[in-house]
């Protein structure tokens, strides 16, 4: 198993037309790339270019670190860096057909869509679609190449993720194809990190997670000190309701990321991402002390992290979860918005709205309808911003939160049937959207709020059905299970 600075990373075998030092740096970069440790990967690819100025594939590696297909649309800076890297690669020239094919595949992502896309999400969808088609051609031309297959599978999963829509049922066809492709190489390459990592993303759904449990257990052993590898298995454990494992793996991931963040604050994104999963797990386990400690760590987050949704969500969500999952409505109503002030919240409306969801729902539950209305309006403003930006996925998911707050306002005013109808509509909207990889699950699912409202009205059978529906999406949720017990006792 390959080691870099004493750190185990898995195994790759990717010969390139470069000198020995560049080859070694390249393979270390490739290992980190397959773990989605993009910053470390970039450093190794740049070192490879420095070790061998004629190494075109080193520039390919820099380009591959310049976009994160599963996380968020590529920034202007990322596009410029990737395009510059590919220009450098072309100037050097790739001497083999295989290397030229790899160049062509990543070139497809960085070529500007024609006609230009109307928004960053639409631009991202077009680039990922072009990349997927190019990776397919690369894979078909070199079927023996495990890395070509792995990147093609990743492109399939990334393209599937751009297709989430409340108007369409998601059949997981691309994810199933990606998983089958990865598994077809698994026995021959049991220590390849991309096969493990991308399979977990492919099967990150209620329908498919059970197929990835063995791989989830194995992935951690490939890179036991790599933050994202430690975290990634928990995507499957969340789907299976295995909260002890979610907590354990993400505590280790957060600790590993914190060590890196001490050297470079950009690693803080991995830290808060792991803490959000940690918070979720502790709340399901009923471990209030662990949850409170996680809250303190989030609230003490330092400045310097990149202003991206992965980070903003990881800071906002666990704070909202802490109070809402425990039905601590008074404290939820007084959750400090946009805190800690470590990133530009204005630029992250989907994350910012989570504060308003907690505050609005909390305020409605304690009868402060004036504040609840104000928070609902702030959520509505976030939805408008997201729609203007063409970000349909987060516009829909954020809209569901605003409708839930509005429904509880109606309920507190005594407008019972309109409240139930609106909460049911909000639950349907939220359930129609696939869980995004940056979150372990919804911040207090609207379906459970609907069940609670039904239970308050004495409609116990309907309430139980709502909570059971929530458990089908995420099994072993403490809130839903407790409410089913309450509803059963009230029959």
C-alpha cells in the first residue's frame, strides 16, 4: 500500500511519460485526488510539474483538482486555473495516445458550453455532461485502465446529481450503472481508492446503500488518516441508521481535518462537514453531551475557510439541528443568525436560511408569530435569490423550509386545515428532492413536523404513517421513533 509521509493512501498504478520523481509525485497526487483531497492533490501535481517541466500529465492533474463535480459548481477561479493547466499541458504535449485521451477528457469539462449556460448550476450541468461523455470515450478506448473506469463512474454519479428535480422520479439508473462498473474492477484492484470512494457516492441512497456496506467498512482501512476517507463511509452508515459508526468515523475525520487546518485553514471545510455528521449521529443516539460538545466546536470555528456551500452548510446545519431535534423551541428561536462570522453568509443563501428555519420554527412554536413571520420572509428572500441564480435544487429544498414555518404559523393561529395542507405540501416537496452529499439529512424533516401536527389533532393513524415515511427515508431516527411511540400510546 502506498504511503506518503507515513500516511497510507491505497494503491494506484498509473505510468506516465515523465521522470521518476515526477512519476512518484503524480501518483501521490492521484491518490489524493481519488480521496477528493483536492488541495493536497494539487500540491503533488504541481511538484510533479516542477520535477519534470515536460510532464504534461502533471498539468492534467492540476486541472482535475480545479473542479469538484459532486460538491458545487466550479468557481471562476477554478475554471481559470483548470483552463490554464490544460493550456500548459498542450504546450508540453502528451506523447502517448492514452495520455492524449486523458487530456481530451478533462478538456471537455473546461471547454465553455455552447451556447453559454444561463446560470452557474446550468453551466455545471453542461460541463459535467460533456465530461461524462468524454470519460466514456476514454474508458471504451482503454477498458483495462482502472482509473479511466473510476473517473467515468464518478462522472456518471456527478451527472445524475445534476438531474434532481421535484417533477421527476429518480430511478438511480446512472448510479446503478456506475456502481456496477466500479465493482467489475474491484476484485482486481482491491486497494484502489477511487473504486471504494465513488461506489459509496453511487450507492448513497435508501435504495442502494445496503449494497455498499462492505466497501464502506473497507475504505477507511485504505487511508486511516485521511479526513475525507474517514468521513465517506458514514454516507452509507447514515442511510442504514448506524449512528455509532457515523459518530465514530466522523470524530476521527474531524480530528484528522483539524490537524490539517492548523497548517492551512482551507482544510476547515472537511472539519465542519464531519462535525455536521457527528452532530446528526449524537442527536439520534440521544447523547446530549456529545452533541453539546460538537455545538461548541462549531461555534468556535475560526476564520479562513473557503466561502462555499459545503462549509456554510457544515457550520449552519449542526446549530439548527441541535435545538430543533431536541424540541428546544425557545433556544431555537434565539439562535444567533450568521454565527460564527467566519464566511460570507450573504453569498450562501441556502446555508443562511437554515438559521431562519430554526429561528422561525422555534418562534412559531413558542407563539412569537411576529418573529416567525419575519424569519419566513427571510427564507422566502433566500428562495428568490436561489431562483435568480438558477439554483433549482436548493431553491426547492429551501422553499420547503419556508412553507413548514408558514404552516406552523397558520396552525398557531387556529387555521388547522390550511396548516395541515401546507405542511403536507412542504413535506412532499422536501421528500421529492434527493439528499445532497454535503448533508447527512434534512434539518428536522418536514415530514416529521407534519406527523407531529397530525398527532396534535388526534389523527394518530395518519401521524404514524407520516413518521414511518420519514423512517423509510432515514431509518432509526430518534425523533420519528419517539413520536410513533407517543402516537401509539395516544390511540
